[in-house]
């Protein structure tokens, strides 16, 4: 079920699928898992798409494919109307600046041996943007942006709290000035207070920089507050994909209704949204 | 953490002391390693005394001379005493072929001899030979260990990072090498070497073979680390920034492995030193006149030496603190470098 | 089974290594001005040393299948006839030592694992560490000295001179008397590593939930250790046993030389000094076979002991 919205989309995928196979020593596949298939999505500049579903529905896999961290088995991905899957690794390098991923667990996403400044400036280092000094200054600026004190820049991830580590991860993701951020359950590992802070940060950033977000989440309450469009995933397939208001008001698919049923009553959701 | 610090420091001090003494063997040794004294074969260690036969206390330690008591055997002669002087001029030597000197830490005037570990069948001072022998044996161990671990790190990194058939083939090779009884293989290679080659060539060949045999275990360990490091999210993230494989290996994966690599080197050095000593002991390592700890001990294969001249065991006994130091250091390193996980 | 492939690879490897050498057995003869060059060449041709590598390997393989493994250049007999009795002796020594080592390692390891909080643990750790750092060379030499000085045990050989005439039982006693010190030495050399492994395996098992549950049920200590913990630990210990065979084999070479036990060790040393190539290769092969068989036995034992593996 595709949603057609007038105007070019900044990120579009068609018929995307990913299969994991564990091959035996002699090349015969023993074990095949279809993470997701037949996924069609389109998202427009400056909006937030939320992909919801239970754990294990293939959402993380989809997130990684979108962020070009894994290669899908089939389908096409268009970033700013350019087909990216047929590019070589070298050609992809500039494209990677447009889209970045925030991981669920910030601790594992940061190299424990590096300092915060080194972590944040790493994308600049890899893409060889600016001089070492400028990279460092940029890192400090980004820290300020996400609400961290630049004095903490020489500290290692161990010395920060969970919420702060996620901020570092966000700062790092912003280093290359992407247009699209994919957040793979980025808030799930945080407590309520931290979630609120990060959400505020994210919405400010979106407003300032006209960012596009793809939120992967199993938390419908969260999604209800922030999403413009919602795609519901079940067992690796998108079962419903429409404007958020529409979805919450008039869920079509039975699975969507099941999900919503487990949440708070409709009225409060709609009330939250209109606020 | 504190306990490991102490272990590491103790080990490091012992090691440093040993290695410095061996490196500057010329300085610490009163005699050259080949200086023979046919009149004094198999002499027990010269005791250092502070109180002489008359009961007088001297500040400067001295050794007694030796005198033929008429039956051909030498006896300790307490009428002749030779004071030990420090920083004396003696045999010329060089350090690494660069620094030439005649200065020794201690010595006695001729015809006195100060042999702290006794002498061997040719009257050569065992203490000096121990220090010089250390140059050969320790160097062999160090080079071989460095070689093994370097090779192991290379193979392990390649196998772990690229996976697939590269991994399969490399690990199978590793299994092959682990299955080899290495001492036997060493002999096979030694058998292959012609008898008429220079000692340096023997030394280098031995060291290279030792190094080449032992890569399998470090490789396996490094591979494990690389495998787990490869999947860590921060490596995936770096890939997302457009990092090349080389960068990933260099910046993120290898530092995780460096701890293991260093520990492996520390563990392997004593093993390889022992291998060289064993080989030379059996007459298959470096040969005379190049000294090695093995050649110091090889005389013990003769029964009468074994049962009568106890000081010939001393070089072997001195190996114990050396190995202890290495194992201490390795233990401490292993504790210190447990994989960093949050 | 890839053991066969492994063996073939080892044989090829050792063959290649030895043949790569520029010199050969007849070097000494060549140096002797009284022996003419043609004699040397003739001898070489007789022993097939002038053929190409591939041909020699093929010939050797064929000889191996017949149990001959080439000809010893020094003894002028088939290598096999030299190897088999020696191999048997080494096997005897290694087997006895393994048994002895494990018999000692298990109680000591278990004991040190269970007395973790007592001073006894520190002392046993200390003993194990010291034993670990003593070079085997020194250990074996001390044993030799002990044998020579005390006279309680023979300092070499496998049988006393003139024992061929004694009755079978006497011969057995004689053998055991000669076997004791070498196997003790070998066992002691490998003991510290074994103790360490037994201890860590036991500690790991003792920490697991099901042991704690059994303890809370009031199962008495000895029963807990031997009927519950040990069988589980046996899994990792048996796979270790396979590896310990390798180290024991390398150490056995030294023991055999120093204590004059007529096994593969002294043969190899002599052959290396003489550059008796086929003997060298044969010995290496045999030792590799021991290793592989040792690992196989460990695998079989593991299979028998651990029900989980049978299910896979």
C-alpha cells in the first residue's frame, strides 16, 4: 500500500527485501531467514516517518538497509531521487553524507577507547573534510549543539551517562550534515526523562535544519506524538502505511487495530496529537 | 588493579635488570666468553669474602687464590687474597658493534680469578659466559616471538576480517601447524641445514623456523578478537561514514587486538628461549664458540660433571627467575587487557 | 576424515623441508680426500638421492605403505624397522606419563578449586607457578642427578643388562623400575599446566547455578564434587587432554635423551646430527601420528562422555 504524496520524496524505496542465509561449508544454503520483503516507502523532506511493529519484525534490518549499512537482497533505494544500490563503494561515499543511523544502544555504538571529541569528529576524519583543527572545533560545536559541555570532550564514553552517550551518537551523526536520520529504537534504552530531553533536541534540530527522520519503534505512544506518516510492519511486511492522523483515527488492517488496542484510548492519543 | 600493577612492576624490574645485564654483557662480565684458562678447569665459584683468615674485616670484598697442592688438584689458598676492584680496565669488548670499551664493572688483578659461577672444563668463567650466552639465547627468543606474533596477527586479522574461504583456508593451515610436534619439526629443519654454514646463518635459520612454527595460536586468538570487533556497532557506524576496510582494521579492530598480541609475545619468549637452549644443549643449535645458555649446560650430559660439579647447574637455575619475570608480566598484562566491554 | 589429509600434509611438509637443504648425508664423505667423487655419486644413486623431488617423494610414499619408510643411511636398514620398536617405547612412556599426570592433576586441581578462600590455595598456586617456570631441562637433569646419586632408580635404559634371560614377571618389574623416573619427570613437566586447567574448569563449573542448587539441597561435599561437578568439567578437560598430548610429546623427546630412554627422541637427535634424512622424516611422521591419534582418542572419549555431542 503506497502513499502517494505530491512532490518528490527525499527517500524512497521500492520492493525492498533482505534475506539472511547461513551457508554451509560446501555452499549449500542451510538456513534462510526473510528479514523483510516487498517494502515500499516514500518520505518527504522535513517530515517524520515512523515504522512500527513488534520486535523481530525485521525493523532493524530495514533500518540498516536504509542507512546503507547493509545491502538488501532485492529492490531499489532512491536518495534525493538518485538510485544508490547500483553505485560502487567509492561512489557511495559522498552519498553517505546524506543519511545516517542512530543505534539503539549508544554504548556499543561508540568505541570505548576513543574520546568524545575523537568519536564525534571521526566522520569528518574519514571523509577527509577540513583540517584536524577544524574537525576538532566542529566536534566541540556539535557537542554544544546537542547539549553537552565541550569541556567533556576528552572524556571516554564510560564516563558519560546513557542519555549523554546517545547525545554523542547524535552529534556524531550530524557531523556530516545529513538530510535524513534513521533512528533505530534510539530512545528505547533511555529512561523517561532522557527520552523527553532527546525528543526535544531532535524536534529542535528538525525545525532548524529541516531534517527528515525515520523512526523505528515499537513504542506506539511515542510514535503517536512525533510521526507525520506511519508504516506498520508485521513479519517482515508493511501492512499499512499512511498519514499518522489517518492511521490513528481509522486503522484499516486488523494488526494495526490490535496494536492500537493495546495502547491508551483513542481520544487521549488524538488529544496529544492536536497539542 | 593495584595487585596487577604490583605484579607488572615486579616483573618489569626483573626483566629490565636481566636484559640490561645481558645487553651490556661486556661491562658486567669480568672476562670474555672464550677466555680459557686450562690450568683451572671445573673450579667451584669463587666465594666473595669480607673477613680474612686472621679474622680481620675488609670493606672491599676479596677472593682467594688457588694453589697446586702437589697432587695436581687446585686448592683454595687463603694466603693469597685478591681484592675485588670496581670499574676496572680489562678485556676489550663492544656493545652492538658500536661502542668500544675496556671498562668492566668489577675484576681482580692477575693471576687471581673471580669466577662467580665457577668455571667449566676449559677454565672459562661461567658467569661471563652466562651473560654473553644470554645475548644469543635471549635474542633468539625475542626475535622468534616477535616473528610468530607478527605473523599471527597478520593471519588472524585477515582471517577474521575477511572471513569466507580465506578464513577457512588460513584456519586449516593453522590447525596443521598446531598439530605439529614443534620440537620434532625443529629437528627436521635442523637436519636440513648443511653442516658447513656460519653460526649466524644457523642462528637466523633457527630463529626464523621457531618463529614460523608458532603463529597458529596467536592467529587464532587475534581472529577471535577481530571477529567480535568487526560486528561491534561502532565499526558498523564507521562503515556508514564511508570508511574503507583498511581504515576500519587500523583504527578500530587492531587496537583491540594489541593487548592480546603483547601478552602472547610475553608468553612466547620464554618458550622460544627454552627451545633454543634445548637445541643447543643437544648439540643442534648454535655451535662453539658462539656462547648460548644451552652450550653452558651441555657439559652436564657427562656423568662426572653432573654428579661432581654442582655449579654447572647454576645457569639453568638462573633461568627460573627470568621465566618467572616473564610469566608475571604476562599474567599482569592478561588481567589488564581483558577485553574492554561496558 | 581430515586426519588423513593432515597426515599427508605433514609428510609432504617435512619431506619438502628436509629435501630443500643443500647438504646431505654424504657431506662428510665428500670432504674425505680418500673417497673418490664417483664413489660418493654411486652411493647417492644407490640411495636414490640424485633423483628429483617428486620422484623421491613418490618412492618414499610407496615405501611408507609397505611399512618401510625409506632406508636409514646410517644403519643401512629400512627406517621402519628402526622406528617401530622406538615408537612403541615412546608410546609406553607417554601413556604412562599421561596417566600419572592426570592422576595427580585431578585431585590437586579439584582440591585447589574448592579451597579458594584458604591459605592453601595461595600455596598451591605458588607451587604450580614455580613448577611452571622451572625449565624442563633443569628438571630432567635434576632427576638424573638424583638417580645417579641415590641409586634407588636406574639412571637410564629400559631394561637392565642381562634381563633377557629372566622370567617374564621379573622383566616386567625391571621395566617398571626403569620406567618410573622418566614418566615421573615427564608428568611433572606437564603437571602445572594441567593443574591450572583442572582448577579453572572446576571453578567455572562450581559457580554454575545447578551446583549451587544442589548444594542448597544439602548434597554432601564429596558427592557434589565427584558426581555432579566433575562430569561436567570433564567435557572441557577431555578436549584439553588432546592438546596436552602435543606438549607431552615434545617434552618426551628431552626426557628420552637425558634419561636414555630408547624412544623416538634419541633416534631423532642422532639422525639429525647425521643428516639421516629418511629417519628424520619418519620420526616426524610418527610423532605427528601420535598427536593425531591422541586427539582422535580425545574426540572419541568426548563423544562417549558428553551426551550433548551425541545429539548434534
